[in-house]
C-alpha cells in the first residue's frame, strides 16, 4: 500500500533579548546555576510579571517577514502543569489571540520545486528551567536560569510531506530568525528546538490519520532521522493491522528509534485561562509600520539580488546568503575592490574562507582574514600577479599570521609572484617539450588530454608560479602553431 | 451534576493532591456543587459577548529590555529545603 505522510512542526526559538520576557534577569547563556533567576522567575508569591517590549517587537518582526496577521490585541494565558523546573506551576504562554497568525514561508525542495508552508501562528511564551538528573543520587538538580527566557513558538500547518521537507523548512525558519536578528539560533545551547507532529494516511485520503508528537528534537539531522523512523514505525503498525495510538514519543538517537513518553490519557489537561497578572497587549499600527521599516533584507530577496547584481550562479548565491554575516562579508569585499569581478571574490570565500572557518569552528565574524584583505587577494589573481593555487597558499599564510601585514608582502615572502614573463615561460616550455618527446608528439597529433600533462610539468618546475593560461597558449603555439 | 469517586481521583492526580478516604465524600460533594454552579453559568447566552481577558480596560505596559536584577541566589535559596552546587534539589523526576 502507498502512504502519504503529513507533518507539522512546532519550533521553539529563544528570542535574543538581553533580559527575560517578564523580569529584569539576564538571559546570558552559561552562567552559574540560579545566578540569573529573580523572584519573578522563581515564582515567589506577590510578584508581578512585566512584559519585555523587545520580545513583542521581535515576534512582530517574525510575523511581518512571514506575511502573518499581527493581532491588534493579544493576550497571555496560563498553561498549567506540574514539573519542578516550572516553579509557578504554570507557564505563561498564549492560547487564544496569539501575537501573530496566519502566514506562510516558501521553501525550495531538493529538486528546485517551490513549496509554500503555512504558518498557523507564532506566540510568545516563557521557557522553563533545566533539570539535571545525574549526580544527585535519588534527587534532581534544578537550575532556573533559563526559566523566563522569551520563546517564540512557531506552529506550522500540516503541510510538510516528508522528513526531508521538514528538515528544509526547519532550516529555512532558522535562517530567517537569524537574518531578522531575533534569535542567535544556537542549537547547541538550545536556542532553537522543535517538536514534530507526524501521521500517515493512505494515498489520496483526505482525512488526517492519528498523529504522534515527537518531542525536543534539537538538531536538523535529528529532526529528519526521528521523523523518518517514526514514519516507518507507523507504516509497520498499520500494515500489521493495528492502529497508531495518539501519544507523545521521544527520539533516542543512540538506537535511532522512538519510544512512548506518555499516551493521550496521561496527557496533561493544561487548563488554559487568561493570566490575570497580565493585561491585554495592544499593538498599534504605528509600531508595526516602524518595525516593518526596520526589517533587513530577507534571504530570498538577497539571493535574487546577488544573482542579478553580481552575476553569481544560483548555487553560489545560495551559499553566500546562507547567513546574513557571510552575505555582508562578501559585499564588503566587493565594495572594497570594485574593479575585481565579484565571482572571483566569491570563489575565494567559498574555497578558502569557508574551509578555514569550518576547520577552526569559527563564525565568519571571527574570521582572521577580513573582507578587504580577501578582496585584495582576489585582485592579485585577477591581474595575474599570482595563480589561484598560489592564492591558496597566500590565504593560509594570511590566516595563520597577522593578515594586516598585507597581501603583497605575503606573496613576496612566500616567493609566489606569478611568472608571466614571456621569455621565462618560453624557456620552461622548451625544456618540458625536450624532456617529454613522446607526449609532445601525441599533442602535435591533436591529443588534447596530453596538453594537461605538459602544463602540469611546466607548473611543477615553476613551483606553481607560472601563469597557467600563458603556459597553455605557449604550448599550443609551439606544438600546433595555434 | 455529581462527581463520582473515579472523577475525583483523576482530578487529584492532575492537581497533584492527596486526599484521605474519609475526605472523599465531602470533596466529591463540594466539587459537584461547583460543577453545578458552572453548568448554571453555561446556560447564559454568550454568543454575542467577546470573552473578557481582564476586568481592567487598559493595555499592558511594556518594559524596556534591560537587565535590572543581580545575582541573589544565596539569599533566595535560604528557604529551599535542599541545595547542592547552587542547584535546588527535588525528588528525582524523569519522564
């Protein structure tokens, strides 16, 4: 039997505010336990939450970027459940009247097809604290530093049709929130996590099947793997003649399986009701328009502009807009050397910089080679001062030492100036032809592949410094009179 | 409407309350009265009424995003029953 898969994601993204959503405690990650938990975060009696303006503005920005409606009037609700890392016994969230609702995001599938994924709503809520279960014998340790950190929960429509699509959508949301500057998107630190609702139905069926919810998927890879094994599990259950049970499941990365966390009957009844400690939030058009004017260029628009302004291919443009920072870096480099073709700069960024950053696990903001320097390096390739293979060595040296000593100095220090002197190249080519009579003969007879071999030999004796274009031309000239 | 023993046990589980068997009849009867009252309220026609989120007809004041709290965990932890390595200790919970 053929099955269709239906997936909806709930993404929790921590908002990049300095202080918590309802208190003046810091949200800085990694502080010593409970040093950033105030009386409000601890749920002491008699305290009152006061809403953080920036958290509201960030939620609105997300709404504007995804074509959502912005609620002119939005309310907070108490979601009641018991867990030791939730000291109040309820989480302040939104139920009816979320701050933004009814938008969409376009994603590009692997085959290039565009798909529009509906966004049901995005609402503000507070994060819970953290429970540490090891090391305390029959006790758990509670750190409430995270309690009260602002979260935006982004709920998609059940529009996703495969684990891969879910991964693409999650990445697209991640890119978007980072572009908007509303989240640092740091997945290791838990700033971006996801729950997935998964169900199957026989092909062509309109009615939704019974869904299960996969909790706390905190990496792109896990989301795809967890959904994939859950789809397979559900298909097996149904094909064995049983029924999928509505339940919450946990993904175990070690065994690559999902297991029951709680079934529907044990599920919490959250008893949502409007939080009497918080008044309705009124959002005026004036604020919405101000925030709209502050929106940065979004990934899609930037990619298209890179393609048309800088004559980049789709794939290169995609990579250079994968984060706002890499796009900014590229544009700063281009601006500093307007006469160098942007493609040349793009190539260096992709080939050298991206590699170096990956190897050193660095963010582009911490790059040891600033954009102006990489642009100068590109200009040296462009005017034939160095070959592109020499550029690689120069880049490494710039990265390794102090890049402010200048590109020309490094080229000189490494002795990598490209040899473009006709006389010198002539002599080298003559030597190689004399040393390889057989290959030279084949080449004379028109065997193109052999030219590559001879060029390689010349490059070798020049220690990579000969201008390859010139070598090819000279060889062709001498052997074929071209 | 009257709640039976099972209803009350379920509610106790959800609310994390422990009641003795002697209290059961009394609690069931009082809770039933509350449900009756709520059911009576539900007979009122509210189709045209916008749900009230708050009795005060004013808007939420927003706070500037500024860190105003300092680290006072030692003071706050004085009334915790158990603390170790700055963490509050609670009976082990694993879901």
